[in-house]
C-alpha cells in the first residue's frame, strides 16, 4: 500500500509539473491565488519524504521560488519558524 501511495503521489506531482511547465507565472494563470502557497506546502512535504523536488520538478521549483519572494509568505514562514530548502 505504501509503494502504491508513493506512485500515486509521484503521478500527481508530475501532473502539477506539467501544468506549471506551460509557462505560467502562477498556478492559476494570470494571478497569484491561494493555490500557490498551497502548492508550496506540497513542495515542502515532497522534500521531507525524500523527493528531490528541485531536480525532478523544475517548473514547480520556479513557482515555489516566486511564492517565497512574497513578503507576506516570508512573514508567515518567519513567524512559524519554518525553514524552506
């Protein structure tokens, strides 16, 4: 069950990567939305379980970096004492 769960997760990560790889700046084309920081959470969870998110998902990494540049996101991460790799 665990192995199948990981395969399902990787399949969904690939789907997210394909969507973000179409050149859009944000998850919802045209504007920043709640989806973007939500994807940051999934990106970090992927890192935590040993997925090389930076190498395996370059478009998602770019979107993540864009989210991390936002002042409000930085304030929240600092308040929660969260480290993002």
